[in-house]
C-alpha cells in the first residue's frame, strides 16, 4: 500500500483503537522489562546515593540502563521507523523507578527521597534516538550514540549528586554527606565491607579519575549497544516468520 | 458492509442473531468487544494492584513482620489464598473461553471462502487487548519487584510468604504468565491462519516465546526461594540467583513479533471495510 493510503486508513476508528492498545502494551512492557533489568544489574548503585561512586556506578550504571533501552530503540525503528524507542523506554523506566521510590522506599520503609533517587537516562536516550534518526545507521549510532550514553551519564547525574559529595569531618574522619547518610540508614542487605563504596586507591588521582571511568563507560556502552540489538533481533524480530513444524 | 456481504446461510448458522447479540453487549462472534475487554481487564488489574498496595500500607507493620503469628496467617495468607483463587479463575476462564476455533469464522470460510474483514479485525483486536492487559500486570511486577528489594533492606530474610512476596511472586508474576499464555492461546485458536497460512500446520515461535518469559519468571521464583531458604546468599543484593529474572523479562519482546505479524492484515481488512472490496483476509503466510 502507498503511504497516503496507509495514512488515510490510520484515521479509521478501529485503527485508533489499535493505537490505544499498542500504547498501553508498550507503556506496560517498557516499564517492566527495563525496570527489572535495571534493578537487578544496577541494583544498589541505583538505589542509594552513597553507592554512587566514581568507579563502578559510572560504568555499571549506564551499561545496565542501555541494554534494554537499546532493544526498544531498535524495535521502534525496525517496526515503526520512529526514532523514539530509547526515549520512550528511558521515560517509562524512570516513571516506574520513581513510583517505587515514592511509594515503597519512602512510603513504606521511610528512606528519605534524597537518599534513594534514581539516576536519569533521558538525555542520553534523546541523543541515541536523534543520532539514529540523523545517521540512519546502527553502526554510527553505536559509536557516537553508544559512546555518548556512557560518557555523559555521570556528568548529567552529577548535577543531582554534587550536593551529597560535599566533604564533612566527623569524629576525626573525613567523608561525604552521602557516606554519612549511608551510615545512619543501616541496610541489612549491605555488608559492612561495602559501606564505603568509594574506594581509596584511585582517590590519589583526585578529580581526574572520573574521566577515566566515563571513558571506560563510553567504550563499554558501545559494545552493550550491539548486545541490545542482538536481543531485539533474536526475540523481537526473528520469531516473526518462524514456525516450528512437525517433520 | 458485513450485512450486505454475509450470506443468509452464514447468518442462519450464527450462534445468536445479531440484534440479540447487540443487546447482550457482545459482538457477532459471541465474544466481549475487544475495547470493553481491554478497559475492564486493565481497570481490574490496576485496581487489584492498588488495593493490594493499600492493604500493605495498612497491615504490613502491625501484623506482617512475624510469619509465625496467627494474625499473619489471617491477613497475609488470607490474601495469598484470595490471589490463588483469582489466578485459577482467570486461567480456567481464559482456557475455556478460547479453546475452540470461532464458529462464525468457520461458517464464513465454509460459505464464502473468506472471513468478513470486520469480524477478523475484532479477533485481532481481542488479541491486542489480551497483550495490553498483560502489560498492566507487567507494571505491577515492576513496582512490587523493587518494593521487595527495598523491603529486604530493612528486615533480615523471612519466609517465602512475606508481605512483599505475596503480591509479587503469587499474583503479578503468575498473572503475567496467565495473560501472556492466554494471548498465545487466543492467537492459536482464533487467528492461527494469519501465522501459518490457511490450512498450514505448526506452532509459530512467537506463541512459545511470549509466555516463556512468564514461565521462566515463575521457575526462577521457585529456584530463588529454594536458594534463599537453604543457603545464606545475602552478601550482595545482585546475586546470580536474581539474574534470570531480568533474562526472563526479555522474552516479552516476542510480543512484538506476535502483534506485528497481524499488522498487514489489519490494514488490508481496514481497506476492505472502507472501500467495500472483497478482502483477501484468508492468506498464506
């Protein structure tokens, strides 16, 4: 069918009903899939402000978040030619995370929201989708968009993190406000040896080491992008025409 | 258009005359209209999950901290039994409702060699509605899963039946499984010709992969609780036991294949409806 014909058919009331159902399905599945993936891979790095260090969070965080977001990005482009799959997934995973933080972490367990805020990936998702839209190439998107995803994750979220990195001295020891909040809110699932997430060895590099971490994050995300494409192809596209027949 | 093109013999074979069906709120194929199914299913799903959250807020701390107390059994195991009843009811109703091919479709094909486009669109709409309702329970999985993570940070390990586990493992996970299985079951019994062609045989991979996520989730629950009950695995939250939960949810991407296989037929049937041409709704794959 021609594009004009498809556009005209899309105005039919039944076509609009299908649009509503598709939107409902996408909202639900693009909340659950990336959210479960994120809570299990990022886990405590996303839950607690004192876990947002300069070594693991900048690398594990964006890589975990990118994996399933890329699947949405790929499937939206493949099936619908819409450059908004990653943004859609990033928005709804953040909505799901905030609902959980407000009604569970704060509403039931009384952790303050400034202790349990989730990291955002929306700016990076916008960049990823736009680069695919402009380049029309997954290869270019992986090198530019994937790298940007990892590279700007920390700077973007640092805007929310920086107040908690202020140093304080208590009982002769110097640490951050985030560390102090972590000491006060005891968590039985977080063992003692993990209480000080920001480890000492790379502290000697002072302000420069975070750039080493974000560089590694960019490289990692470039690879993770292709893992996400693979999952999308294997589970979202390949079954389209495959039928298991009796031989 | 359907009325003009439907032969008298097909109408006579219809289970219930059209006017009576309209009065009963059903379509000509005797099923609930798909938008009504979606609205009712989504509303009940969201309402049930909201009510469970309110129940948790009210009874979590007063009676939910000690699984050995009789109050715990009353308030929390009572909720568990209610959830089991709902699960069994939804599963049985879904299985029985869609276990046979549509009689109207069979009559159309026998008499006219094709299915009425509006009739087929209603079937496709019902398939999409079942997927949309499944997604509502996915939303619940997303919420209750992270709630469980937060709960485990303020208490030490309890039994498998905790105020956070009961809505997660014994309601939203199995409901997601049941609804995705109903989607595949519906596609198999009502729209199989769209996936394998008229007279074709075999099982499309999307039928199997879409509910496979739910199956894997439930299987991993069993493995997880066995592990938590038998071994001390609380060193790190992100344990190897928990990774399959994430991998299982990836299988829900097969829903794209399940739904988008029907998209060309949607447009063809819409075209036939709007232009009043003879549709080509009976296709080889």
